[in-house]
């Protein structure tokens, strides 16, 4: 998957849905209570969360690939019939 260099990837984040009901809010400039009506998607609270979630998903995908490689290596050593299914995968750094 990688030769040790940094992993660079593109991430697309779906906009979060907005609640369509009017909500109680406060106008901080006028210091008055107001109703907040949903005009468009405006939830900015997802911005600080998408980076750690993306990093965690990449880590899970890498761990999954490592587990699959180790599992294949282990099963190919137990039963010789698995060796011919994907030739060449029993060599490399992950088999040590």
C-alpha cells in the first residue's frame, strides 16, 4: 500500500442536514431572543470533526489490509492449496 512515504488523499464530506423546524436562538449583536429558521445548510460544527474521522478511517483501512495480508500468509502456510490462488503475495515486508 505504501513505501513509507506520506499518504496523500482527497476527502469529500457530505454537507450535514439542517433541522427544518424553527429553533430558539439568541441574536448576539442585539442580545435578543429570536427564532432561527432553516434557510440553507449551515451546520459548521462538522468542520473540526472531519479530519480526525478521516484519519481514523484511513487507519482502519490500513489495519484491515494488514490483517488480510497476515491472514492470507498464515492460511497459505497451513494448507498448500491456498498458495496457488494469488501467487507472489507470500513474499514481502508484511510476511516477516
